C-alpha cells in the first residue's frame, strides 16, 4: 500500500527539481532547436525534457489556439481585425501558460522557460521570484545574425511582422550585457545558432551539469532537508 507521505515526498528525487533554465534570443534564433539539443525538450510539443524540465512556452500555446480558431499562424499577413483577434489569443495563451507554470512551481518541478529576452526587466523579476522560492537559475542565450533571424522567420510556420523581428533582435543584443551581469558566468551559456549544427561537447556538458549539480539555493536545501526528515519519520 502506498503511503501518503511517500506521495508527498517523492518529488525530492525528481530530476531537475528546483532548477530553472531561461532561454533568450530573438524570433527565428532557434531556441526550440537549442532546448531540444541541450536538454532533450521535444521541439513540436514542449512538455517535459529528458532531464525533467517542464516546458513553459507561450508561443507554442498561441500557435495551438490560432490553428484551432482557423486564423492560421501567418501573423504577418493578417489584416487589422484578424491581427486583433490573434493578440487576444496571445493574452489567453499567456494566461494558460501562467497557470501551468504556477502548478509546476508548486510541485518544485524543473522549468525550461522560453522567451525572446527583449525585456530584461521581466526576466530579472521572474528570476528573483523563483530564487526566493528556492530555484537555482540558468540562462542559455541563443544568438544569430539579423539576416538569419529574418530568413528563418519568413520560412517558419508562425511568421511575425519584419519590424517586430528587427526590434526584438536589437533589444536582445542590447540586453546581452544585462543578462551576463544578472546570471553570472557560471550560470549562463551564449551559443551561436546562425547555422543549425550540433553544439560542442563543452556546451552540452555545461548545460547538463547545471541540471545535475547539487542545488545551491539555501531555501531549497532547507525544504529538501525537511522533506527527507518527514520521509524518515
């Protein structure tokens, strides 16, 4: 018979517990490809990675809603009325993903948070909030040339307006220094993804080591200690 205490404390041994990985990079940078290569996250339906990180991706949720509505995913070609509808669906997607993320955090589960990184302040706020809850945080900054970003945007399923791609790309470049200060050298990777190719062993090792290394955050350490004591009792 399974005891309730076992159900409550089995999370202590979950892979990726109390680990949060942020990905940053402009549209078309290949963040999904990077997450798949470095952490084993499925590209099409990012649910949970091979390393136990739960996917937090508003864009994927938005694409699903757009397809179901019949609007299609080519946002660049939408007229004003359809574009307004798409933006309302984006708000709905954010709400859905926010609720899912809240449940993951309540379960102390590992997170892989996909974002463009054009707003450094939002990432800073989210990082500080997670750290207060016990999470160790890490960032993978996915870099490309602007030309590559524009080309990939034009060829992908969810096409964004060119001016948005350019604005977000420039914002990300300007925020790179902020992210380096925010996360520190030992908790950040900068990868060049201008051409889709396998990443070096050193890059893969650095990403994997973050998920596997012992938890550093004292809040998480205290929680784990308490849960293990409960389990013994």
